[in-house]
């Protein structure tokens, strides 16, 4: 059993079967990429994992508990955080205030998380937020208004907002979408750093194969809602089923 186990998951939207009997296990401590052409079912699967969709059939177990039927904030409390395609930050607040929001929400709100049980005052909360900003190389920008950040720095800030909650699983939905190559490479380096310095599992949905092959330890390829291949990156490159899924079958 993995940290995340998806068994026989199917999801239909009217006449369209977005997911068809998907089975996938993500081992604890790994970086697992889920790739596939447009319409393969990647976003649908991600929305099932975070509680935005309930599958028609199948089960999704995280750390021994079912995520099905739970609201997104409950899944977040279980230890799953999500980085969105477009960074979700509070543009009118400072960088530091953005990271403090999940801190206070998890300490004082109805959905407390174990990471904040020993934090007793605002000074300790600020220290925790500043430490996380240091980990993503954003501490010197802590007083800046978040809306003034570059796309790459907004991504770093969003990661800090997720990581300060100490998740077990970080879901990354096209984390380099819309970035210039320099920002993409910086994001790859940051994710490698995060993985090397904390006990975290990552699941990445990504179209940029440079990102996928730079980070992933295992890759699952979806096509038309069904897993075609799962293997290590070296065996995915050039795999005939993968080539067919992306390029189609050549006419002769």
C-alpha cells in the first residue's frame, strides 16, 4: 500500500467518461508525475483527490483513510496541500501576511493541525512564517505586496503557504505553467530542495516534459481516462504506447 491508493476510480460527465477504472498507488516519499495529452483525465483525477469531485465508482485512500465524501478543507487537514496552475495568493496583502493566513487558520480555527499545537503566541507564528519564507528564498521580500511579485515568486509564495502546514502530500497542478524557462528551472531547483530537506511526497501533473523528467521518480501516463503505462522515467521515454497517446498512430 502507498501513501495514496486509488482503486477502480471512474467518473462520467454525461456521455463522457473522464476516468475509467483508474488504479494508481503513490509511494510515501516519492515524486510521482501524472502526464498525458489534453483530455486524458488528469485534472479530473486531481479534483477527485482534493474533494472537488466524487467518483462514480472506486475508492481513494490517503494514509489509511478515505478521502471520498470529505470537503476540501477536511482533506487539507488530513495532510494534503495543493499548488494550483495559477498561484492562489492574496494580492492585496504582504508576502508575510499571506503565509500567516494558513498559520492562524490552523491554530485558531475549527480545523486545527498538529503542526500548530505548540504555537502559543503571534511572535512564534511570525517566526514560523518567516522560517518558511526563508526556506523558499523569499524572506527578503516579506514586506512586499504579493500582487507586485513575479510569476515565479508568486509560485514560491504559494508553496510557502502550503508547506507551512507541513503536509504529507503536495499536489502540484502544472507548477510551471506560464513561466519563462529561467523561472521554470528555478522552480525545479526549489522543488528538489524541498524534497531533499523534508519528509514529503509529491504528485505532479505537468505538460512540460523537462519538468517531469527533472523531478519524477515514477511516471503514470493517462490517455482517455485510463492509465496506459507506469514506470521509471527512463522507461517512459520513447515507450510506444506513450508515443501513440501523444502523437497518434501514423497512417501508412
